[in-house]
């Protein structure tokens, strides 16, 4: 498949397109990366250098791709960290162009806003724009539980919540436009403290998978998750299978990163876990 990926880029480390492109390529897919920023490193270090790209320049790159006459062959659009509030309109326009050329194409939005530990870490103008302008045109949405709570107005999802509340919020998001919602970093009330979960919800059902909680913070893990889930959902047509394969690969990448003692994701070292996921975590149907 061919994927237009509109995300941030860093020279050092793996977040945004620097986390998503290689895993997609390792699965055998063509990726057309378009950058929204090009930083030396991710902002979690507290200091970085490089430009926040002008939305007009982002649009120009997309227009240049369109002028090659290849949009009819584009199977999916993927977006992540947007950098500037004005980039949202560029992404929505790109999705419209791709779908005009190929109505079967899908759009995956990773609505990067923040997380339960750090709160909102993007420009405060961005989350409302994502909610009102971007989410309605998405086919697949991949929020973490905190972001799901913001999009739906359920602040309680910022902490441990009943699984019924997570599913209800996912249904609310699906009513806004996306047909598939993948909720990452699920903190289920009553779950053991040493596990973390992920939930996929579609019109056909809902599924959950649980893995051990690793003692680490990994920037870019959400970016690789959105990319892999998009690819596996396209190739298998099954949200349950896509969930199982995605979780297996992401867990093994994180485990390799923890073992290495490095801060950045060990994507290259753990590439075999991406190419051939060890589907050992049980995917359980919730409904």
C-alpha cells in the first residue's frame, strides 16, 4: 500500500514521521513523508533546534506530490503531531484531495494533544481544532485515553476509568465521523497496576488486549502504534488482528528499548519484531 504521512520529523530519535516511516517500510509499504516540523530532537528533551514549517510550505509539498499524478494510488493518509494550528486545514484539504482521487482511501488521525501524566503539551489552540475540524473527516482515530476524554468532554478519562466509560466515549467519537477508534494507554479501573491495555472499537465490535506495563516513558510509541495499526487494518481487514499484531510489535520495540538503556526507541534493533509480530498477547472481545 501507499501512505501519505503528514507528521513531524526529528533528525535525532524517533517520533512523528521519524517513528512511523521505517516501520511501515519494514512491512513493505511505500510511504510519502511530509513534514510539519523538522527539529533536531523531540521536545521532551526541553531544548531543540529547527523550524516549525509554514503551513503554506506543507501544502506546497503535498501539491507537488499531487502534480506527479499519484494520488489515485494513495491508499491511506496518516497524520500525527501538527505543530501549528493552521496545519489542520492543510491536512483536511490533503485528505479531501486524496479521497477525490481514490474514494477507497482512508485517513488515520493520531490526535496528538497530551497524556495523563503530562497534560496537554501542544499549542492550546490545536486540540479544539482537531476536535472540530479533523476528527469528523477521519476514518481511523488513535487517541490515548486522555485524548479520548478531551475529544468527548469526559475529563474523568484522564484517570483510571471503567471500561464501559471508555467504550461509551469511543462510540461518541465514532458518531462524530471515524468508523474505527483505537484507544491506547487504557487505564482500566480495577485492572492490575502492572498492566496496560489497548482497545479497538468498530461497528462490528470492540476488543481489548493487555500487556505488562514496562517501567519507562517512550516518546514516539503512539506514532508507531498509529502507523502499524493503519497498515495491519488495511492488509487484514480485521481490527482484532490489527490490534494483536500492533501491540505485539510495539511491546517488543519498547522492551528492546528498555533493555538497551537508551532513551530513544530501538526501531532498527527491533525491526524483526515489526516485520514478524509475535502475536502472543490475547485479544479479547468485549462486545
